[in-house]
C-alpha cells in the first residue's frame, strides 16, 4: 500500500526543515518525495502556497536572523552556516524579507556581550506564576478574589 502524495510532500518539507544548511536542490527534495522534480514543485506549491526553493530560502533566512540576534559570528560565517554561498545574494534576500541588511538587523538587538546570563534556576523561579488561587467572594457578585495558598504563619519560616 503506497502512502498518499501529501505524506511524501511532508517528508520532503521535513527534510528541508532538518537539513536547511545542506546543499539541497529541488531534485533532492523530489527524490525524498518520490516524485519527478517538475511534478514535485507543482504539488509542493499547491499544498504549501510557495515553491520548494522559496520555502527553503525562508527557513535559511529565519535561521540566519536567529543567529544574528544570538551570536557574535560574522555575517559571512552565518551566510555559510545556513547553506547559502553568496554573501551578496544573502544580504539582498535578507533585506527583502526583514527590511534591513543583516548588519542593521543585528544592530537593532542588544549585543550578546551586553546580555546578562541568568542561571536556569533563576529564570524558572521568576517565570513561575505567583502561588495564588482564585475563588468567589462571599458577597454574591461573582467576582474573583486572589487568596494566598501559603498556610498561616509560613512567612515566619
């Protein structure tokens, strides 16, 4: 029993998501889907609303944007890391998608060195909701009141 074409397209899309940095082309994606390159391109665009090349380029540029925000690597190095080979084409495509050159995009975010690293335990403690419960007040209005759940006298500990 063969799988429906949509499953093959999802397999190719998953391959693009997982291996965006590899030198993949439409023929490689078509092979992953078990289709001819022309038929694959047509079905992919019909199913996902953009061409395979456009989808892969979008994934690469999104990853590049994350690397620009979160690393101090050079633009050229990031370009190569995401699977693109021309810094000029990368810059043009990046500006078209994000409205700024990679260098300007990076400048809009705080530098990595200026960020204060926080231990995971601190992030978890301050990211948790306050220990409160909500119950209806006895006044019959149906409004909710915040009531601490700590037992009386626990502040003394």
